[in-house]
C-alpha cells in the first residue's frame, strides 16, 4: 500500500504476514471510516496523539 509516494514502515513490516496485514488494515478502515460519534478529524487527531504517546516515528 502506497501513500504519499512511499510504502510506510509499518506496512512493510507486516507485509510478509498477509493475515496480519489484512487484519490490521481491516481494523484501521473500521476505526477511521465506520459509523461513529467521532468525526474523521477527531479520529485522526486521536491517532496522532496515540502515536506520539507511543513514540512512533511515522
């Protein structure tokens, strides 16, 4: 999966395990796009804050 012209590290790390990658992408799509009381901007903001709290480089 390419985004912004490159394959992100997390996707590259999961790519050898097709089931893990499929399930992770399914979770991401559900969290970001399923019906929710949170709008998309708030979901993205929560994802960024969580990544920062976990010291993620991406």
